[in-house]
């Protein structure tokens, strides 16, 4: 009897444990399912974080670039006008000289003697003419004699002028203000009218000559603005304007020459230096966006446009000239639209976006294309 009771008690205990385990399992499963349901429950689209720029119209320059070489506005080789021996050199290489300054002197002993002789001859002719004019009043000399003396006086004056000019030619002078080059001769050297004594460059204004393709011939004219940079002055930009355009096209290179002029008051630019030249063909209003907002795809390009519903849409655009981180938009965008500038790599057409910031497109660059 006791054993039967023990068996019944054991069955009751086993049944209770089994029921408790089943109930606990059901509670666990229900809790787990509830947690998963909470996790799976949609909380709303977060969107791809992006930064936007607003497309604006800005002043845009159409420019073309070329490589040119500098030229002095005026440049000559200084040569004597006559032969002789160099007595003195009166300039230092690289010095600024004024128009008319003596650069070199040749020996002039003979020319000074000739001048003195010519002065004496002229004085004698003048005295003879004066006496003849006085005697003519008393008819002591004939009119023919007076006219002969007048001719002799004129000949003596011309001889004096020649003697003065020959003496002046013994000094080699600067034809205009400029910078002297190296001395090519030394005192004591015998020179003639083919000997180069030095060079003289007027570099207060510098010219730069460069070539442009013939396709631009109708768009280039005197007065257009240019800027230039030299490797020797990487932080400096020189400004000027076109002064002349060649009237011929080179048949070999299909290009034409252009010459521009720019101030050079500090004489920084020498003649013969290479310059990187930029010519401004025109200035106009155009839409500009940052170059980093453009995605290239083969021969085409597109941008991501942010709609009013904060969703991105893919838009194909036609681009113009690029410059300094910005690019001109010819077609595909309207002024005031918002374009994604950062976060473009993670976008899909129609995908939601989260705007982190917005600014004007013109503030990203210099407003030029």
C-alpha cells in the first residue's frame, strides 16, 4: 500500500515538472517572438546622409590656354656708327640708362681737329662775306662776287655741321631708356659699325608672344584680357591685354600668332622667358556646380538631384568648361535646384536621403567655369 502511494506521488511530481517546463518554454517562445517582432517593426527610413549645394548662376569666363615667350617692348643691339678704338665703357651690365646716355666712347682726336678746322673756315668765310657786303654798298665789288662768297659761307657751314656730327658719332649713346646687357667689348678694342657693344632692352612693359589654333581666329582680338604665370614666380600672376593679332595662319601648324603686353615695372620678367598664358575670350552668366558632384559614366556625366521629398534622382547633364574645382552646366539643371555634393557614391535612384548641410554652389569655387 505504501509503495502504491509513493508511485502516485512520484507521478504527480513528474507531471508537475513536465507542466512547468512546458509553460516556461511557451513563455520563452512568446517573449522571443515579441522581441523579434519589435526588432522587425519598421521605424521609418533614415536615408543616406548627404551634403547639398544649390545651383546658382555666376559670372563665368571662357578661356583658352597657351605657352608663350617674353619679348622686350623695345630691344636693340648697340653698335657704333663708325670705326675706331674704344676709349671707355660708361655702363654697368644690367643698369638702367636714360635715352641719350653715353654708353661708350671712341678715340676722337682727328674729329676734334677737323671740327676746329671747320670752325675756322666758317669764320673766315663769314668775315669775307661781311666785307663784301660793306664794299657792295660803294660798288667796289660786284654782285657776282658777293654771291660767290655767300656760297662759300654756306659750304663752310655745311662742313662744320659734318665735323660736329662725326665728332658726335665717336660717342655711342642709348637710343631709348632701358636695361643694358653684358659688355661685348673692352676699352682698347678696335670696332666698326658691325661690332655689337651691348644690348639694350626696354622692359618696363613686357610683351609675350604665343600661338592659338585657327579655330579661335574669329574670337581673338586686341583688347582681350590675358594673365600669365612663370615657373620662376609660382605664386605670382601677371595681367595684361592683347595688343595685336597676326594676319596670317601658319600652314604647317594651323595656328596664328598673338602678342600681348603687360606691365613689368619691377623688371621681374626678362626677355626670352617661357610663360603659361590664359586668354579670357568672353565673360557670361552660367550655371556652375562643384566638380566633385559630377559622376562620369563613359562619354556622359550625371548628378544626383535632391527632390522636395528628400529623395535622390539621377540626372544626366551636359558640361562646359572646368576650372578651380567648379564646372559649368550647359544643360540638365535649372537654377535653384539642389545637387548632392558629398555622399554620391552610396546613392540609388529614388533612395531617401538625410540632408546634413546645404550651401550655394558658387561658394564652393570662384564662380568661374
